[in-house]
């Protein structure tokens, strides 16, 4: 089951409200809150199928490919070669490249001939820095009971001639044993799989290629057809990955000196094996010099601090008056759990984001980490611990901003900044998280509809212009969106959307989770989750009702996919999820600790946790990066002197991995050098390549 693309209220039997919404004079700052559901699972990959084993390499004298003149200059653009648009491996390579932010071309071998002109520009510059095959032989059934290659012998030799002349590496995403069209040193072992689950380990050579992973990391291989292979003892090859004693990943060198890497199992863009291995294969193929970058991020928002929210009780009763508001000791426990999480080297800088509603703040509460001598312990603890969290503007009263006028919108946004700052909170002016993402084109068209009705995504063009104008005038430049709404999903990976009604405002989406906004303890969360996703739930998915630990593990896997894929977007939970339901325990950190533990078991590189202004600026830079890629003015790498040169088509920035530039900002992430280069339309940029071995 994929993402739910609407905000859904609690619909399951027994979860309907049993009390009215608090009124203004009730003394509670309470709001109703629709439930934004997250993914339940990654999309199921297509059923993998085996390729065909063929023996007999193409002889060195076969075909008459034109000789290519050896040269040092190549454009920083990989070439993906597949059979046709339905090729099983095509979406996988595209996902790896799109996530990284690398430009690429696709050649469909069944319909497009491969010629020297396709590979080399008229000025002698190689058009491609890497060759990425969907499978090693490009075989398909010819209708007569046999299999033939989409490339003839001349085309294969043209490709290999290019790789040799320009010193370009090749990767085959799915490779069978056999020696056709060339020998990867793989010999028959055991084939099969599809429904089996395998665990691969890294060899010493594999730890070098995938050095962002821990040497002892295990690679789950699922939903795949696998050729567990032996290596020829007379061949020049190094195993990268093994299942037991069988080889499932290899690098090898051809007789003419070309370097090749190959996996012997099918992959899919939604599988963990692609998250774990895809970038490493691309980096190896490009010698680590490429456009784009790959990093891993973790950010978590806990919305509605200081407010009351609905409270689902274990007996199914939904309390709406007053609902639940976390205590001061809950906040102190959250800070302690945050410090505990930082004991993981991969999460040593982690800090929660707390979008707050100022109407729940008591300005008379002193700054002290104590329940004593204070009219509101939560405000007191918040003041005392203010520097240990990151605070975000979530409006004063948490109103729906779909149709509010300019004065109301401005007061909600601007006054909340003042209220927070008056008690010592550090709040960025330029970031706004609207209540339940309201005002951004997602609402119920019937104003009298019950809260249990899902909203409609009308698109950002139907946003509340008055709210947008008010936000801009207050100083907002970045708005939270939500990945559950199709019109909030950017067109490029880790990008944002310049709002069509106010292009100065950038919409940066969050990931929703399936931890209910109205749940505070395991029994409540398990009740809610199974009422939606259990076998008798609203959206049946699991074959049995999950226990709490099963639910946490499953939801952690969903979030882990976002993290491993390189998504920088924050995950959203709510203040009730920080309740200390047992000593040192909360729904938020139960889930978050599993996400971090699963990541840390595999990765050496840290989880980045920038504050929201820095995150939003990164997203803006990714927008600029992809805008420059669209112009197709590829930087050219001269391997003779390791210079990279290009003339920019746009003004913004460009990310380069494996390079430095005097005008750029270079970060080290693991063993990668990642440089963000500011660019100006028409300006010439010179960078220095630092290739990997």
C-alpha cells in the first residue's frame, strides 16, 4: 500500500469523538486536528525474472567498430543503457541518479543504435563519464525460442572502445554467469530466489567501494532473482558481496584494461539493497567525480507544543475536552531521551524541532526545571530547557488558515513569534508551519462537513493568498508542506516548490508518520494503528493485528527507507507523542531509537540534523542545482590535469562530489568531498577534481 494522499480523520468504529470541542471560555487552548497518514509500505517491486546465461565472449576481431582516439576529457554525465522503456532495471538506475542529482542520458538498445557519434562530441570530448547497464548482455526473446542481444557485435565493440579510449568504467546492475558478451569471471553456482530472503555481506574490496557502510553491515536482498556465483580462478576479479561463500557482486578488469563492476541479482528502486548499494556503484563508476551528492538526514518535528490535542484512550474513547497537553516533566524526559539518542555516533548532533502554539504559553511562569512555584510547569520547563530544542512558528491559536483574512493571518503568525521570544525561545522568522498544513490548497470544500471527512487537494493555486501575503510580510520565506498531498510533492529529489501565488515563498514538504496525533502510550497507538491497518481495519494491510513492538519496528522501516534514500525532509509527530508513558519512554523516542539503531547498524556516515532554516536553504540550493542540470551544459572533466570547467546557464548553485572550487563551500561527508559552487548565468567555473581510486 502506498502513501495516503489526503488528511484523514479518525473514522474507525469506536474512534469517533464522544465530547465536543472546547470553547473559548473553557480555559483550554485546544484544537481539532486531522490525521495525516504516512506510508504503510514501499511500493511492491515488480516480480523479478532471470536473465539468460550465455557462453562465448565476442571475439576481439568480431565487428568493425571504428577506432576511437584516446582522450582525457569527459562530460560529467553517465549513460544508462537498457533494452526498452519496460526494462526492469531502468527505474532503479534513474532513482539512484535522480536522488543524487546527477544528469544522465538513457539509450534504449532495442530501438536506438549505438554509434561513435552517440558517445563522442564533435570536439573530441567524451559525452559520458560512466556506463550504467541494466544488465550485462541486454538479451531479449526474438520470438523464435531464442534470445538475442539488443546490441550487435559492432555496437558492443563500439561501447568497449569508448570505455577504453576515455578510461570510463562500466557497471552492470544485473549479471548472470557465463561469458557473453564478455567475461565478468562469474561461473555457475545456484540460481533462483524471488520469494526468498538473502543476506549479503561485504568483502574487503566491497568495504572499499561501499565505504559509507560499516564493514560488518549486512545487505538484505529481497524480491530478487539471484545468481549465487563462483569466481573463475584464472580471471582478474575481486568479489564485492557474498551470500555465504557465493559471490553476488564483483569488480573485474577486461583483457584491454577496462574496469567493470557487476551485481548478480535484480534490484528495484524501492528495495533496501538499492538504498544501500546504488550510490556506491554510481560513485565507483564515476571514480567519485560527479554532479550531485548523497547524504543521510534525520529531522523530527513535534507539532503543537503548549496546546491541547485530542486524546484517544485505550477503550476507544476519543477525549476532545480538554484532550491531552504534555507536562513539564514530559518535556524534561524528552530532553533526557534526546541526550540518550545522541550516544549513537551517527546521531550525536540530533535535536528535536518543536513547532509551538503561543496561546498555551503562560508568560508569568518562571524559568525553572521544576513543577514547584509556577502557574504552568510546561512553560517553566520550556524556558529552562529552551536552548536544548529548536523552536518553530506554528501560529498562536492553531486555526485553520484556509480562508482567514490578512489581519487575522498576520496576527496569528507575527504574534506567535513575539510570544515565544518574550519567554526566551529562539524562533526563526523565515520558517512557518501552518496548522495541519492549512492555507496551502488542501481543505474540505464543504464548510459544514464534519472533521471526520477527508479534505481535497485542490493544488497550491487554491492556497489562501491573504495568508501567504501576511506570512511574507512578517518575514516568512519557507513554508512546511506535506508529502501526502500530491501538489506538495516537488518535481526533483530534496527540492522544494516555489509557491505559484507567492514565488518568494518556498514550500518544503515533511514526511507524515503513522503515529497518531491523538495517541500518547503504546495501548492507544496500537489500538489506532490496527483500527486502520489490521486485517479488520479501515485500510487492511497486515495479516494480523500488530503488537506495539511490531508496529514500532514496521514504522521504523518505513522511515528508514526515507533516511537511506537520502531524503532530507523532516518527519512529523505531535506533542502527545512525547508523553513520558513510562520512565524514560515515549512513543516518539521508541520509534526514533529504532530508526537510528537500524541505520547505525549499517552506516558509518552520520545522520545530518540541520536546523530548519539551514535545511530550507539546502532545499533551495537543490532547486538551483536541478535548474542548472535542465540546461544540459555539462561540466567537462580533463583527466590529464584534473580540472573541471563549465559555463553556467543559470544563477544559483551546483553540487559537485569529488571536487573542490575556490568559490565553493566544501564539506566532508564520510570520505566524500561535497562542494556547493555558487554560479552566475554566463559565468565560467573552474573546479579541481579529486578522483577516487
